[in-house]
């Protein structure tokens, strides 16, 4: 399995015939380094919550690739009202589903999920979440945007291979809380995300790496990949 970091909270997961984006915030993402291959042949798009820096370019990419959109039921409803021809798989927190590539579980995130439409009206995107995505036996946890929650202790039994955790603070966990989260989760590799993209989420990923003793931390620059 190859996982490419696309900057902010966007990742690309590839293995065999599976090619998925999580939170594809690309066009307006100042950290994204464009590569046309990142949006070609996308089979699945996972959306953690409705904030613009996560829902990003989901509809456009799904339309171009006939990708299956996996999101909470409210986001699927909202997208369906606007894009009736796209394919959706609604899920919700605590729910798991076995796809042909493996089991996906939607996890809790402590955050918001509202968004503003073109008329300036705020809609609820349901509860925000994260995902444990198993792909041919390997597991990636994408926490979404979240504060530290004791629920993360439950993830230890999932035996996660790669955990993506926000460290930027202000809207999500900062380094102190992300360290605690990583100690709860005990993944083989921990990768920080959601930092330094905007002014309010400044954090030093090296500090996170140096303080997470006894764990493997990979700091991925946008466009860098990890293979496991
Ligand atoms: Ni958010
Ligand atoms: Mn965010």
C-alpha cells in the first residue's frame, strides 16, 4: 500500500485496483503541489466533514472518475441534492462496512461540520468523523479534524498501520494533545497533518516527532509518500 500526502489533510491511498482520496482539498490548498495523476482513476473519495478544507474538490473529482463518495449520511444527502448522478455510500459514526477492498469504520471526531451555501446560508453537515480504512489487510486511520478524545483509546485494538493526526491546534488537537492521542492509538507509524497550511495552525512537526518517544513518526512534505 502506498499513501501519498497531498498537504493539509488530503491523502491518496493506492493498492492494486484501489485508489482513494481522503479529504481532497486540492485546488484551493496552498500546500498542494499539483500532479494530474493524483486525480486520475480515483475509485473512492472519503470525506470526514463538510468544512471546505476537507470536502474540497470531492464532487468535481467524483464526477470525472465515477468515484464512490463515502461520507456521513447528511453530507451524502447534501451532495446528492446538488449532484444526483454521483455514487454515494452514506455511513455514520461507529458504523463499519465491509467493501471489496476491506472494512471501513467511521470514527468519532470532536469538531463541527457546518458549511455555507452560495446564498450564505449555513447548513449542518451532520457530525464530523474520521475513518479506519482497511485496504487489503493494511489499516490507515485518518482522524479528520478533532480534539483529543478518550474514544481514541478504542483504536488500539484496530492495530492501525498508519495514523494521520492533526497537530496544528486552534481548530483541532495541538502537539501536546496529539502526542496523547498517538499514545492511545499505538499505530505502527504516526503522520502529523493539518498544520502550517494557514496562519492559525502553526506547529512544528519535528517537535511532535522528537517528543513521541517509542513511536515511529514520519513527517511527509506535500507530495511525499510512504509505502507499507
Ligand atoms: Ni474542520
Ligand atoms: Mn480543517
